[in-house]
C-alpha cells in the first residue's frame, strides 16, 4: 500500500517538475502574509522563529551558515498557496542562542522540535535546504511524531554510489567555506560563490551578505560528530529529493538508489546549490505540489 502511495505522488509531481524546468520567475509576487517573529525557549537556549500564513504546516531549515531570511520570497509564495510556513533561525543567527561547541545534529534537531511543540504543529512537512537536510533527517529519527514527510532541497546527503572514493561532504569545501568568510576579498568570495552555489549567469552577489560564521562552525562540528547512519535514512517518511540543475555539490540520484520508492525526485532548472535566491517561485511550486499530495489537500 505504501509503495502505491509513493508511486502515485511521483506520477502527480511529474507535471509540476516539467513546469519548474522552465524556470519561469515572471509571475508577480503575491501579497505577503503578515510575518510573526517569535522567541521560543529550548532549555537554556532560545530559537527565533518566523511564522506566516495559514493551513498545513511547512517548516524550512536553512543552508550551512545561513538563516531563515534566505526563504523570505519562498515563504511568501508558500503562504499564498495556503500553507503555514515556519522558519526557525539556527543557533548563532538572528536571535537564536544555544551551545555552539560540543554539539551534534541531535541538538539542532531539538531546537526545531521545541518550535514545533510550542506551535502545536503535529506531524508536518520539513524542508531541509543543503546542510538543513541533516537536522531535518535527524528530526525525523528523534521525533517521528513531528515529521510527516521530508523535502531535501539541494541536499548533499552524505553517501555515495557503490565504488565511490569521495569523502562525505567533501565536495568544494574550500569554496563553500570561503564563500562566507568575511576576511577574504570580495572578488575571491564571489568566485567561490559562483563555483559552489550559483548556476551560470545567476547573480551570486546576493549571497555576499547573510552569513553567520559562528553558526557555520557549530553546524560543521555537529555534522562531523554525528554518525551518518544515525540520521541518513530520515526515519521512514516519504522524501522529495529536490535537486538543482547546476548543483556542483550534490551527486544526483543517490537517495533514490538507496531508499527506493520512498523517494520522489524533482529538479529545479537554472539553479545551483543556493536554489532559493535563484528560483524562489519554482522551488515553492515544487514544495507546494508535493505538500498537497502528502497532506491530501486540493
């Protein structure tokens, strides 16, 4: 029965990904829903969280060293599509605070769980963008009651096809780390951003700002101190593996090969690893379409 459900979702999504492949961003932005900023406690720490819209919940977790504001436009579109969008800031970004050393992905997942518990979301769709896919999968393991399905957007998943000799999370490390290093010359950072994050011709300058180095270091430590097998499979929930056409970091099709019918694949055209600033409309449409199938809403 579960296999049939996954195949049905995949079939329905085929049309929307064909549309997303056009990469059209000419649609006028909808009127933004009011955005609430809340401070939610988690033990001795706190999590700043942005909330907007009404309807089934979509939680978005950001990329390495970056924050919830990367998805401002994506959230506007998703709220207009009839969803309640929740965006926690990782520790060290915004007003989120917590231990920054000696941490694992369990700690970052617990911050998200605290937000979802406070907001009484119940099981929801959790979107993890790039590094955010790691605490998203950890959350599905630690708190399966909170995760209905996962969207792993531009996600470097940490495993490789049989026979590969690559190191986990080892692609373009210099460019990824250098992109957010404020001590480097701007020209060098732009070069790194183009290598690691942006599709050819897209404006990489939009990511010169918005980096949180302390968050980056804490997240990298958490990833390095959490065994991949403890979170890789993301529990047993359905997964949308949402790739970017020009992603230089991610090896495609690995999740599908290892997890089979749990995984639906999709691709966003004219986008790199950054995805959200490049194609916010296509990204939001893909997430919304998948979410409607999972929530079984119109």
